[in-house]
């Protein structure tokens, strides 16, 4: 058995695949961080984001949405001057708006519960044989994207949402030939107590 074909050749990509991608993420703030990073990835390769992830965490106050929600033009200007991140005004401003939207959802019962309800709290288990079978988006991600936009989120189209669901383990899209498929399926059965 071998890992999914997209994971490589760089070690950072292999490590991400082998330890993080597809692992169910239950924490609200971490789910939000990954959605923001997937938004920044739009139009770029994921390896670009992985290599800059620690710079993003530094620049965005550890992805604390309660801090980011208070930011304004000064922070936008600072971030536009930070060569360690993706300097895209629309994505930076969207992150601030998304922090405010996260706060509202979090106050109404939790962003984690809001997102996990789309899969009834249990990761979907796909059984793809090849990367060619894996869709870029689905009817479900169209619906989630629409609901997120209604809640005030930006840069959360259905393709971004699908990539986010894969990354956060709401969907297990490891190929069945990959050892991580079985690993992530087992992790999906270990929901945290709340």
C-alpha cells in the first residue's frame, strides 16, 4: 500500500498527508483556521500554504478569531506588507469578516457543531480507488458554502469547502489503497465527549 498520489515529493507534503490530512478535527478554532487557510489557498497550490503556515499563524495572532475580529485598516496594511504570507487584500479582509462571522456562530452553539451537523457528527467515508474519482465539490459543499456565505463568510466556495472537509476529516478521501484510509476511518469512530 502507498500514500495518496498527491502527497509528495516534498517531505512537508508527506508529513501533512501522514499525520494531519483527513484526521477529524473537533475543535472550533482549529476548524476555523483551516477554513481560512483553504481560502488563502484558492488559486494556489496547497504546498505554498503549508510552507507559509507558521508565518500565517504568527501574522494572524495564532488564528484567534476573537482578536482578528477587532482588526481594521491598520492590520490590513501591516499584513499586505508581510512577505511571509499571501498578500491578497480580498483574502485578508475576508479573514477579518470571517472572524466576526465565526464569533456569531460560536455564540449560537459553536462553530464546531455548526459544521459537523452537515455530516451528523460522523465523518463521511468514501472509498475512492483513484484520484480521478475524487470530486472537486458536491451538492453538500454547495449547500454548506451557501450557508456560510449567508452567515457572513467570504472565500468559502464549494470547492474550498470540499478541500476543507477533506483536510478536517469531515470526509475521509484517502484512497482505499492508502494506509491512512483505515487509520482515519478508525479515528472517525473516536468522537470526543462534549
